[in-house]
């Protein structure tokens, strides 16, 4: 078997196990042969039953067709879906920890993550704002970025899980410039020969020449000018109320969003079930579904696995592409 993609099952009480087994069942034996699920075997068994999937769960090294499982034992799992549990937060962490170890050792090519619950994660004593921060810590990375990628709109964020007040402070010229550079490198890697990048403004109408704030003139515009001087095709700051429409219509390959909701809202409006969350700036490759644990429907067999299929397809594309 070639170097496999690994899927972390996510919170055992959420829909991660269900969307994972559904996606692997739909994609066929070839994908299953080069994919390993890191998680809890009993939870995956229950997800298979809820989804009416008749495939064996097998060990990673086993021959034959089935869903390959790297079982990571964790004490105290509730054994049912839809429960907020510190044990599930601990399990989520251990699955990621195992995936990072495999990937950094070269035993896996890319990590695809199913959703975790941040409250459960923190209740278990792992104080991260989500996958991206956890992965940055586990890989020793000083900086990382969240990219949301979809067919017609892709967005990379200057900051994500911080307050709006803190986000404005974090949009320094240095951080905006490095975000532009990071997005540009990734698009080149993924086969876009001449990436076109737009940078969204922070304030309404980019501050209207200081009438609504000076951050766009003082912090954002110098970063755009510096990136252009490096030969990057980037424009901005552009008012956030128009830039996403322009990108969606084909004007740009990537938008730099200044904060979480500025980037997430347009993506979730136009690509709620198909957008893929990609971590940039790490020494390993990772992408993810762009949805949560959905405790309210977990275990019912109703979870939509389209996003997991998109994440697996994107992971395959990253694996084929040369890391710069």
C-alpha cells in the first residue's frame, strides 16, 4: 500500500464516525485500501450500524477490502452519541496526536480530520481553540493559517478564533503580508500558475479615507504593496461587501479575510456542504470537513457525508502535489 491518508474520527459522540464510514463506503475499495481511520472501533461499529453499511472493520495491515482502523483506546467513553464528555475530548486529542506522529514520521501522507467539540477538548485539559492551534503546537509551528477552499470561492484568514477586537489588533502589516505569501505558495502548489489574490478590508468601505477607521490604510495597504513588490498578483484592500462576489464570479482565486466571520460567512453561504478546511503553514498536510460535531443528529444515520468526500478528494490532491 502506498503511504496512506489518515482520517481522525473526531469526537466519538459526534457525527465524525458516521460521515467517515459513509464516505469510505461510497468511494470504493481503492480509496479504502490507502486510507486508515484513527479512532475507536466500537464507535465506528455503531456508526456502521446506524448507516446500514455492511463492510468489515479491519486492521491497517490486513489484506482484503474493508475500513482500516487504527484503534486508539481511551477509558470512559460514553458509548453513545450526542453526549458532551471530557473522555471524548481526550479521545479527540489522542487521535490527532497519533495522526501527527504518523505523518511527521512519513508513515502517512496527509491528515483528514472529522469534527471535534472544543468544549469537550478543553474539559479534558487540552486548551486549544480548535484543530489548527492544536496541530501547530504538536508540530512545533510558530504560525498557521486556516484556508477554506471550495470550487468557486476560497478564503484564507489572517486570524480565526479570537474576539473581533483582538482580530483587528492581529491584522498587522507583517501578519497580512505573510498570509498573502502563504496563500500564494499554496495555490502555486495546487497547480494555479498565476494566482490572483484579493485582500478584504477591515472596516466598512476600507475606512472611507479614514472616516470609518484608519486600519486599512495603516495596516493592510502596506502589506499589499509589499506583496506586489515581490511579484505577487494581489489587490486590496477591497471592501468586504463586494470582494467575495467578485471572487465568486471568477475575478480572484483567493480572498484574504481579516477575521473569522468575514471569511466563514460567505463560504458557508455558497458552499456549506462542500467547502474544505485546510491548514497552511504546517510541516505536514491537513484538511478537514468544514462542519461541527452535530450532536443533535449523531447516531441517527442522517449526517451528510458530502463534506468528508470533498475533504478526502482535496487530501488526495495535496498528496499528489509537491510540497514547496
